[in-house]
C-alpha cells in the first residue's frame, strides 16, 4: 500500500483507490444513519471489495459481497479500507 494519503492505522478512503484495486473495509465514518446504510449495502468491517470503475471526480462502481454497488465520492470518502497488495 502507498503510505501517501493514508490515515492512522494504514487505512485510506475508498475514494482514493484506482480501478482494479482490491481492499478490505477497516472502518466506516459518519453519522449513524450513513454507517447503517453502508452496512446494509455490504460495507462492513473486513468485507473484501474491488474497484470496478472509477471516474474522478464522479461516481465509483465497487464489487462487494457478490454485488456491484455505485457510490458517489462523498460516500466513498467515509469508507476506510486497507488495500490488498497482489503478490
């Protein structure tokens, strides 16, 4: 993982990942209602995700728990992830 742009504990916002990147969710920030909404969509701690499409500064298409989810950048900034490095 790149250390640039990382937040404490090595996590960074989902919005910073490029297309094709894989990661695990480490935390969700924000109001209780937003955290609950994202959890309902599958963004829970330790969930594995992959960035399918990223169109900065617009929306992202993310694979999580066997589903494709479209997220705006604001919402993606509240999901903290740890990138998985491929060997």
